[in-house]
């Protein structure tokens, strides 16, 4: 999970759902994503945020909308609070 407190959003990646297709990497307009060397349960390499580049994420959601596995998504701070509250119930 990448949290950007300055811009009030978080980027989540469900590592085990990722198929390693790299669509998120190609769609990111700021180029903050890259493929890592970590394998998941599907034996696929998963993306990661490049070191020192997290602050450049604009929360445009291109990675989220383009992901065929629905494993990457961005939540605004208000959505984060709703998710946390639902988890407590």
C-alpha cells in the first residue's frame, strides 16, 4: 500500500490477484510503477512503486481502470475512512 498524505489518497495492490500483465506500468502517465522481482501465488511478477517516486502519483486511476485482474485501486482519504469503519463492524 502506498499512502500519499499530502494528496489524501492511498494506492492498494492485491498482490495475489495480480497476473503480472504490466498494463498498470504502461498506463501510468508519471512512470512511478515498475515490475518487481517478487513472485505472487499465481507465479507472476508483481508491480511496485519505484523508490522515491511515490510523491509523483497523481491518483489519475489509469492503473485501476486498466487492470484486467482488478488488483490495483486508489482510494481517496474519505473512502479510506469508510473502508476502515466497515472493517470494524
